[in-house]
C-alpha cells in the first residue's frame, strides 16, 4: 500500500510539474512572438525609410544627369535631313504577270473563266467519282501532281495563278475532303469541253516538232559522214602521187645511172667509160645497119 500511495503521489506531482512547465513555455513563446513581431516591424519601417531615401537620391541624380544631357544636346548643331524620295512599289513576286499567249495556248480563256465562276465546293465534293488506290506516292511540284501529263500539269499551274476560284477550291478541299489526284481528275472532267481542243493541238504541234528535229539530226549525220569520207580520200591521194614519183625516180636512176656519183668522181677517164657502155648497148640491142646485115650474109655463104 505504501508503494501504491507513493506512485500515485509521484504521478500527481509529475502531472502538476508538467502543467507548470507547459504554462511557462507558453508564456515564453508568446513573449518571444511579440518581441519578434515588434522587431520585424522596426526592421520593415527602417527598410522602407531607407528605400525612400535611396529612391529620392536616385531621382535627384537622374534629374541632374538629364539636365546635363539637355544642355550638351542644345550645343550640338543638328544637320538637316534631306527628304526621302518616294519609292515606287515593287511588283509582287507572288503574283507574276502571266503571258496572254501562253494562257491562250493552255486553254485558259474567257469561256473557261465564266464556266469556273459557276462552280462551287459542292461541285467537286459531290461529283460522282470514286477514289482510286494510288500505287505509289507521286510527288508534287509547283502545287501540281506529277501524275498529270505535260500539258495538264502546265495548265493546272497556270489556272491556279490566273483563276482564283480554282485555287480557293483546292485549298479548302485538299486534303481535308479529297486527295490531290481526285481533285484534278474531277476538274479536267468538268472542263474537258473547254480545254480538249487546246490539248490536242499542243500534242500535234509537239509531234511535228519532234519529226522536224529528227530530220535535222539525220541530215547532220549524213553531212558529217560525207565530210569524213572526203577527208579520207584527200589523205589517200598524196600517198599515190608520192609512190608514182618515187617509181619514176627509180626508173631514171636505173636508165641513166646515179648522176650524183659523176659529180663526186674524178674528171679523167669518164668519156672512155661512156663510149664502152654505148658500144655494149649497140652490140646487144639488135639494132644494126643494112651494111652490117650484108656482111653477115656474105660470111654465111662462104
């Protein structure tokens, strides 16, 4: 019992002591908070006063500097600026002037413009034409697909620049509602009656031009071959002439002897040698006079 009573008294004293400590801590914390708030207010007020003083000083310095700059600027003479000449507006690069002859050649006429003005987006979107599967991704150049032929591609490029309605339809429809390929197929089906004669005429002229170029090429080839053969003949003729001249010189040397050796040899004894040679020639050539023939006949009778 004594232990139990002691434990209870000890616990009561401990609880009482803890309450006293907590009250003391609360008092100290409140005092500390109040002192901290008071100190922060003092610091804030001092900072505000300092900032006002610095701002006033900076403003004063700025006013002094501005006054000095104005004083210096007033002393500097300002040159007169000449008037800027008016610049003529440059032609827009996005809208080059189109050649009327080229437009006519590719079928962009007034009749076509009037027909296109009656079209709407529904004309293209509701046209009864199914999408064909594309075998390959055909690239586009100058906003025109390359699965068109040469004339159609140029016509499409010109019509996008010359007829704003077609450009607008293409911008709103491709590729949101239809593919580029379908758009141009529908367009050329719609305007076929207006552009077909110009397309036919273009390819006929192109065919004639190709034939003329082929004939000119063949003519140039024939002229080149003739010139080559004539040059070969000219190179062969001098060789024949030189061969014949060499043969004539060899024959002269054989009949008359080497004339150059006579000039080099001694003068004496040449006449005798020539006489002997002529005697031999007379004796062996068979050219004999009538008297010699008579003598031979008499000797034969005896």
